[in-house]
C-alpha cells in the first residue's frame, strides 16, 4: 500500500494545484482575489433553459436512470445544431453520443481507442485532458506545435515518419485552449488529406465554437469532405449557454468511433440526469439570441481586459476567440517562469491566473487569463497589476545599482 498505483505514477504533479492552494489560503485570510485562473463561466444560464429543467424535474418518471448515450431528443437536437451551423448531416442514432461534458467524452474516447504503447500526436501547449486522457489509457504522447501555420504540417509529417510505432491518432483543438488560435478551412482540408493517407484518427475539440469575436465563425473539422471517415468532434453546452456545472457535452462523427465510445460509456455511467438532458435539448432547439448575448459579454470583457491591463504596463494580445487571453509574462519576470510569476501576482496583486507551463512545456513563459470576472473587477485587477509592476520595477531598479557598485568595489 506504500507504492503508488500504476496510472497515478504516470501523472505528473498538477501544476495548477500550487496556485489553487495559495488562492484558497488567501481567501481564508479574507483577501479579495480577482480570479482569472479557471475557465469557469460566471454568467447565469438563460431563463428558458432553467424553466425547462424545473418543469421536467417535477415529473417523477424523470428520476429514473437515463440512457448512457443520451436521450433521443437531445441527440436529435445536437444533429440539428450541426446541420444549421455547419451544414454537416449526422445520424442521431449512430453518429451522436451525449457525454458528461466534453472532458469526460474525450477521456473515454481515449480509453476506447488506445492500446498500451500507442503513439498519439497532441498539440503543446494544450488543455491537459488532450494529453493525459491518453496517458491514463496507456498511450505515449508526441507533441506538435499548437499552431495552424506551415510548421504544423512539417512537424506532423516528421512525427509520422519517425515515430515507432506509427501514430494512431491526432488531437486538434481550435479555437484553442489556451492559445485562442483559430483554424481555417484550408488548414482542416490539408489535415484531412494527410490523415486519410496515413490512416490517422483525428479527434477535434470544438468546445469554443460559439465564443468568437473577430472574422468568420469557427468551422467544424467535419465540414471537410472525407473528415467523417476518420474523425470525431467534441462540443459542449458549457460555454455556449453558460451551463458548465450541468455537464452536458457531445461526441459526433465517424460511426465506428462513436460506437466504440458508446460501448465504453455503457459500462461506466447511466447518462446525465434526465431533466438536465431535456433542458439541454431546450437550449439547442430554443431561441439562440442568448448565445449572441453571452458572446457579447465575453467580447466586452476581452476589450476591457486588453485595454486596461495593457495601459497598466502589461501588453495583452487580443484573442480572436475563446474565453481566454494567452499572454507572455512581463519581461522583468521572464527569468522566474510562469508558475512563480503566477504565485507572485496572486500574493502581491491579489490576481489569479493560470501558469502557462500547466498546459505543456511549450506554454512556459505565458499565462492564461480567463474572462470570468465582470468589467469592474477587470479594471480593479488592472489597478492592482499597475501598482505591482511599478513596485517591482522600483525594487529591481534599486537592486541593480547596488549590484553594480559591489562589482566595481571588487
């Protein structure tokens, strides 16, 4: 009992836990922490969705076990969403499965398709489940750049030619968490052609399909001809309808892959609580003006964040999509790295962010800032950060002359 279990040993220390612990300690002292650390939507769920939940839960029949793959009405609603939004036709009985959030669906898909030692191609930096879902399933990870430029295809081809055994699956995530990079149709078409040629499964995470600000709405990987032969895509109602704690997501796409996921899930769960599935159906089938309203709130927060914190002395690149800003840490702190900077920002400015290294080694030097505080709180964070940066610059200015003087004395 003193030895760690096999799968636990394969998981590294959870980087975010260090910041979370400091955050909890600060709050226990009564500190007011402005928390940009977790992508946890704070806006209320639209009223018509809540009303459907309340109406449904009064029916005692809905207290019984549900269907693991999701009730038929919910799967039909997801298929209808893909048709009107992306022009993608799906069979709700064979190409759609409801999951307990996209994170659970992704992890169980990894378990369904991975044999011990399988090589999986994963972007870096990326959302942790994209990597650790496969690690827990016995897979071996090979990283690719989290980009959509020519370097991605060069790295993909190199990984395919030099990995033993040959990689079996590729993970994509656009709009990307944490980097907010968006992919276009030409990029997807190139990946589809390559994946079909090399018999490569593609798992596309499209959780932020409806949180976009600039340019055209993000597309689906499944829009590309031939993608349905090789791919499954994951979405969620969490961000789109501000329903994170409801835990409803979807996997859609290739029938064989969906069948594998459905079979694994059938052994593990009985599906989400039926009234929640009914309410999620109402979200997908009902009025969609709430989606635009939620997107508008994130857009205003993005603009406030970029303007206020940049004027505070820390330039923030403007994200074109997602609910995150991905930004280099200030130059004066580059030497301490993203984790120590995140701790310092929490201790000295009462502002919590997610250290970039928690999303992979190539996330080092960056932090992720989630748009989960209102405009007033964002401006307060900017004031705290301005003070912190000014004090830090003065401290550094005082230390450098002393060091130079000591050097001259020697």
